[in-house]
């Protein structure tokens, strides 16, 4: 098959949600449709359960699961679907942000009763910044929840989206009758008895048809017609171009647990969702259909077995094909590397493959060559953009607790930071190291892993920082910048890439600094250019 055909078959996406909205359940139903799994309950949740904070075996077990579910791939109606797992736990939000740099679109799952929740807001904001096409799935319609119009309103207000419903619920909770599919123009009845089976479709192609009363009863028929009329009036017609630009988000309703509305979502998804998109590098826009291979590392997973120090680097293929045993250029190291056992992912297995295409993810065994964000090419010197670090929420000094093991500690910290577990800042004044994380859980993970994988011991000490701001000087030679460097010396550090960071202790201090040194720009994101 031609390169172009293979690539246009691919749909690489992520499912994002606040924990418990139904992401795992939906993923599982999608896999059922793809025939990738045979029964419900086969997909393990990679949720870090409450109380797991102090249970490191549990964390390790979860890490194992999260490798298995990092990429779930299957074929459906002649499309190759790649679902990239995005951890819902907020302490792992950075992981999710990075994974979102490798998806071509997303599905946002929202709980009908809880509406838009905190984690959804943050993740959608990241997608919005990147204009990633999004489809919204409102889940758990078999339960009592908010009114459909109120929810659509909430999605627009809180998530800053512009929506249009492509399906509409008939009743809700105990009175849930089914869904009118605006996209396919038919009705799908919910039957409480077939809960465990894949839904049986009873299609009905015209809401004006007087038969409707016989099927869902008079009052439901009336309210459905009213709702549809209002929906057509209030919301714009669906426009695929607007969706692809990230300017319009179609909304579906359903119940993942009951496998209801999931087929509609999937069928519509494969029609609408984009095949692999072009990606910007520092020199040019790279098109997926180009013959020459290029890709970038968006995730690194350390081996679970401390005796084998190798890691699995996850590469999103941006263009061309990735072939086994062919030499590729590691641009940052300016080194050619060959991979004899690249992994591709199928449902929950990984297998060695000879060839993968743009849009696919390959897992490469790595002994320490890769960092998050690294670019691989067939020889061209360029770097893909778009894996920024955000300011961490927590900051602590890290101290060596075993002076005999300082080399091990250094190596461990280095590798864990390359994996993107946390961010390292080195104070300009005295060279002390500060670890910044999104959640407090990471400190325990780091301490545990340093000890078990590197044989090093560490302790932490509080360092009161409000936010890390990446510093950009309008003119590095001017008087104002020199004064800034002198006055703020105690609060300046370098990140892992050697970029200058101002560790501000309060919001007030950021405001004052901006006022006093207007030519010094402070950014909350590392990649600001
Ligand atoms: P995740 O944290 O987003 O991955 O959520 P899960 O898929 O683990 O679902 C959280 C809980 O919601 C589980 O107990 C599911 O069984 C339940 N759930 C998921 N979908 C539905 C649904 O459509 N209806 C109902 N009633 N419960 C659901």
C-alpha cells in the first residue's frame, strides 16, 4: 500500500477527562468495537488509587500497567486507531501535557452529573492553546444528571469552547430512553436489558415522523422535537473545517458503561478526526507524507527491573516510515543510531515490527541516549518544537543522604529528569539543586526510585517558591538587566537546559519585578519563543 494511503488510515488521539468520568470504560468499549479485546474488564485502569501515596509496590505495579496501556492500537473499519493513554491523576499532569504533543486529536469525557471538573479544564486549556481538534463525549446518561442544554452551556463557559451537539439525549437516568443522532439522523433506543451486550440499534431516521410517539411515548416525542428545534436554532451547523482548526467542538451523549452511544461516537470519530497532522520544527513545517522519516520523543519509561537499566523511549512518527535496523540521526547528540527491536503497540501487547508509519508510536529500547523532546530524523538537522515545561507547583532542595553515593545520586537525578518525572533547577548562587514537581507524590516516587534503581539516598528540605518564571531579556546588555541579575541573585537558577529561571516567592514579587524591570520578560512556560 502506498505511504500516503497508510498514513491517511491513521487516527492517533488521546482521551482526556477528570478522574472517574469514564475514560477507562470508554477506552475499553472502543477496544471491544475494534475486536482488540473480547470481554469487558480487560483494560486495567492506570489510576493511582487513593491511599497509594505511601504504597510503593502499588506505584510500581501501576507503572507496569501504564507501560502496557501507553498506546492502545487496533483496526476498525479499515482505519488504524492509536489511543495514547493520558494519566488522569493531577500529580501526573505533566505526563499528560507531553502526551498531548503527540496526538492529532482528542476526545474529552465529561460526567453528566458532575459536569466540567478541574482536571478537564486544565487539559482542555492545553489542547485549546495548540488548536487540537476535540470531540466532547458526555457520559453516564443512564444516571440522573444535569440538563443537556445547561451542560452544553457549561462546556462553552468553563472550557472556552464553541460546541454543537451531534447527538441529543431522550430523557435521562431512570427515564433514559435513548439518543437522537443528529449526525446520522436516526434514533437509537436504550434498552435496559441489553446492558452487557453491544447495543442493538433501532434506527429511526426522521424526528418529525408521527411514529415517534409509538416508540418513545408522547411526552418524550414532544420534548425531543422541542429540544432539537432549540438546538438547531442555538448551535451552528457542524463544519468539519472549523472542527479541524480547533474552532468548533461536536458533542455526543451516551453511556460508556452500557456501551450506549459509543458506536456512534467511534463511527463519527473515524470520519471526522484528522489523520496525522503536519508538525512545526525549528526550520520548517514537516508534512506526514514526506518520504523521509522524522519523529520525536514524548515519553520515556524506565524499566521496572532495576537489573536492566534500559528504558523505553516513545517516539511519535511525524513523517515517512520508521524501519527496523535502519540508521537514524539523533539530532541533539549528532549521532546515528540503529534499532534492532522497535516495539509497536497492539491493544495491550507490544511487538517488534519492521515498519511503522507517520502517526504511529514506536517504543525504542534506550540505555540513556534520549531525553523528552529529542528529535530523530533520516539525516536532516532540525528539532521539533512544542514540548514545553510548565512551572512546577512544589519546590524542594534535594540533599545527598549518603556521601559515598554521590555519583549514583547525580546519575539517578539526571536520568529521572530526562524521563520528565520532575524538573531540576540549580541555584546560580551556590549550585544547590532544587527539584520542582507538579504533585507532592513525585517526591516519594523519586526518593524510592533513587534508592531502588540507583542505590542512592536523598532527603528534601523545603524551599518556598511560588512559581518558576523563565527569564527573557529584551536586551541582555542593558543596565536594567544587570541590576535584575544582581538584585535577584538569590532567586535565580538554571533549568536542565541551562535556561535562566527566576524562582519567585510570591505573586506579589512577580508583579513588583515586572514593574521594576519592564525590559525583563517573565514566562510561566519554558518554551516561550
Ligand atoms: P476514569 O477514571 O475516567 O478512567 O473512569 P472509569 O472508566 O474508571 O469510571 C469510573 C466509574 O464510573 C467506574 O465505576 C465506572 O464503572 C463508572 N462508569 C463509567 N461509565 C459509566 C456510565 O456510562 N454509567 C454509569 N452509571 N457508570 C459509569
